[in-house]
C-alpha cells in the first residue's frame, strides 16, 4: 500500500509539472502566432495617416487625427482642379486614340507591302508608308483638282489665293502647307495636252501628276489615286481636295482644321444627303441607284465635293485598300462610301461652303471669315476665271492670318 501510495503521488506531481510547462509553451506559441497574424492582416499605416500624439497640460496623451478636417486637405482647391484634370485627361485620351489609329494604318500598310512581296508583285510606292517617321512633317496638303482645259482657272487661282514663287516655298517650310494642282495624263500619252501641262509646270512648278487617265467619269478613280499618291509623297496631318473654281482662305482653313488635330479618323466638310438620281441623261445620274433602295431615296451623309479634308489615317486607309474600294459615279459619294462601317468622325463644317458675295463678305465683316466660298448653283464659282478676283477682294482673309498666326 505504501509503495503504491508513494508511486501514485509521484505520478501526479509529474503530471502537474508537465501541464504547467505545456501551458507556458502554449501561451508563448499563441502570443507569437497572434503577432504574426496581426502583422499579416493589418498594414502599417503611413506616417501621414497616423494620429500624432500630443501631451496636454494635464499630462494625459491625446491624438490629433490628421486629415479629418476637409479644409485642412484643401478640398475646395481639389474641386477647382477637377475640371482642369478632366480636360487634360480628355486631351490625353484623344491623342492616344489618334496615335493608335495611325499605328494601325501603318501596320496595315506594312502587311499589304509584305503580301505584295510574298505574292511576287512589285511593291507600290503608296505602300511604303512605314518610312514616314523619317520624313518631314507637314500640317496639310491641298490638292486642287484641275483639268487640261482649265488653264484660265489655274491662272486665276495663282493670281488670288495660291501663293507663288518664294511665298509658296515659305508656306511649305514655315507653315507646313503644301499646295499643288492635281492632274493625271491624257488618253494619248505624251500628246499635246500632256506637253502643255509639262510646259506650264516648268514655268510654275506647282503640279502634282498622277498615274491616272483624265476623264469626267473617272473623278472617283482620280480622287482615290490623289489621296494614295499624296500620302506617299508627304507626311501630313490632313489631306484636302478642292476644285479649281473654289476660293480658299488658307489661313482660315488651317485654323479650322487645327481644332480637330487630336481627333482620329477625321472626315470634314459640308455634309449633305442629296437625292439618288435614277433617271438617265440628267446631271449626277447614279447608274447604281438600285443599291440605295427604292426610287426617291437619298444618299448617306457625305461631304460635298467642292472641298473636303481627311486625316492621315483615312488617307492611309484609302492607299492600302485602293484596289478594292468601290467607285460610284459621283466622287464625293464614293469617298463617303469608303468610310461607311469605319469608326470615322464626320464633322459638318459650314465654313467650308460659304456662298460668294454678299454671303462671304457679310460673314467676314462680322468676324466670321469663311475658309472656302463658291456658288451652289454652279457647284463652284460661276464663271470663276472672271469672278474669283472679286471674291478674293471682298472675302479674302488678311495676309497676317496666314503669315503671323501661330498654329
């Protein structure tokens, strides 16, 4: 009994000692686990967010919470800055969108050039757009559509709104504006009509010759070739087509386009939607009228053909896809059709289609100078070779608008 009693007492004492040691270890383990848990879940607050301890006169410690007072955080100033920040963000997004659009078009051009090489076809100069980064940058290229029979019109344009000689070179070098008469070749290559243009070009040096056979029914093809050729020759922000019987104020036109500089895929002009003419023999007859639905329907919105402008990404698109773009009878309709289905900014700008005096004169006197003027009844200035001088005198912009303005 005694041995049993003693043995039993020692066993109890041993268990009590083991329980206390285990308890201590468990407590320490829980403590360290708690520390790890706290550090993992709760982030260390920033120095500026922590309440700063302040010892008051009563010896007690208080905490001053920083940032609780809206006035301390300049909330009112933040509200004032918000519109400016939103505006800056908007312009940044526009610039990025335009850059992306430009890169997409250059990539498409590169792919087209690669396909031509793989197919064993010669690479067109129009597809060599990837080299544009090494070329000089211009603001706009103005292509004046003209014909072999329009010598008097061209001379009247040279005498009014188109700078000549050193002034034209200055316009290109200082303002980044290219102005050229655009014409192709006659059906008889090297004939008398071509030789006359070559002689005129030697005299003035203001022609842009196209690989295109001239003809009124070929205006859609000429427009397509013009944009493809222009974008391969000059790296510009905008490419403009204008007829040779339209008066243009270059400085006002440049200022008007500059407002849309950050936008991608710009198609700007006086937008219209005229009737589709199915009757044969009438002017502007549409042979493919059936494509536009029932008789009496109207065309989709497109810029009137006297003057319109497109941004470089759209000109590049035309250049890359020129062989598969469909041509309608009317060139302005054709251009508008090429952009259907694309994410294009259609901009209706009425400064590009003012009437001749007194319309453009009244607007000029009111401080709203027109970028282009013509007579709607004649689809250009009526008898332009005789009248464009008067239009220029009464509606022309001050020379300082072009030469002294900072764009």
